C-alpha cells in the first residue's frame, strides 16, 4: 500500500511539473483571405505566322483555346499576318495549325501600343536537314551593282553555324558567326533557318547583321537573305541568290557603339538592292 501511495505521489508531482513548465499549444494562423485575380484586359490581338525558314505562311488557322472567347478562330493572310475583330480578354493562349506543319501554341504578350501579340514559327512535319558546322561564307554583289567599290563586291569569311539554344523546335534554328576580317561592334553574325530540306541564311537583324570594316572608316554592310531546297540528304555547298541590300559606307569619323551610316555621319554612301547577288556556304 505504501508503494502504491509513493508511486501515485511521484506521478502527481511529474504531471504537475509538466503542466507548469509546458507552453500553451499555439493556435493555427487564420488563412489569408483569397485575393481576387486582376481583371483581364480587353485588347485587340494580332500576330504573324512564319515557317522556321523565315517565310510567311498563308492559310494558317489560329484559334483562341482558353478564356471566355475560346473557339474564336481566324486565318493568316499572304503575309503571314493574322488578327481578330474586336477586343479580347488578355492574355490568352492561341493555337496555330495547318496541314504539313507542326502545330504550335503561344500565349499573347501585351505590347506598349495597347495590342496583344503572338508570333509563330511552324516547322515542317518532314525532319530538318543538318546544317551545323564550319563553312566558308562568300557574299557577292549583283554584277549590276557598279556603284559599289570593286573591293567590297565579293567578301569571303570563315563561318561557324551552331544550334540556337532557345529554339523550341530542335534542328530548325541556328546562329552563325563570321571571322577573317574586322567587324563593326556586334556585327559579325547571321542566322540560318531550316524547314525540312529548305535552308535560308539571313543577315537581317534590326539592321545589317554583318558589317565588315574594309579600311580606315570604310565599311560594307549586308542586309538580305538567301534560301533554297538542298534535298533530303543536305549538301556540302549551299549556294543561292542573295536578295537584299549591300551598302558601302565611308564615315566622317571613327565608328560609335553601333554601325550607323546615316547622312549626318557618312562622307560617302553607296548601296545596291538586288535579287541577283549570291551567297555561298561551303562546308569545311
């Protein structure tokens, strides 16, 4: 009996100590009230559909697939442009599709001009030919471009073509760089797009993407593209008419941060726009 009383006394003391030293169990915080989603903007929508070789595609069905206007559809015109009549809740997701092309979806972006925009680059259902590698790149002016100095009518460069790491369609988008000369700042690049066996090489960015310095304050700039079908096996030499503008410029003073041959800066400026130049890439 004494042992039982002792045990009960010890248990009572321990329980009392535990109760005295314990902290109150905190209550769960009240969940924050849900915040209402910001209202969707009502904006007009437009955009463009090109293939992965930079060519506009007509007749592409572009459909809104979410939001209150889901199911609304339009079609791209001969220039690849599409738009919808009226205004739509934005952002929305669009789907572009056409037979012979892969289907793609894009979410619209709000532009500063008050429009919602989406751009598509559709690939061929046929696998693209391989173009990555090292090349000799030659660009020649049309023989009719006699206003250009003789030494800029044909230029030859070493070139390397690598896959664009940001492309959503592997094997269709490539970046190129040229070497073997002195170039204006950030102006020794070009772009290659592949659609099945069609390969298009472009020197068009926000301006000419290849600008070579050929002498003191003397420059030649290329803005154009050249494309052709090379066959399913590809080709070691890709040669096509260069369609665009070749510009020769003598600046009044040293070049600035970017190439600019505007009248206020140029002592001499000659250009030739033609569809009969030539661009050749020969694999090394």
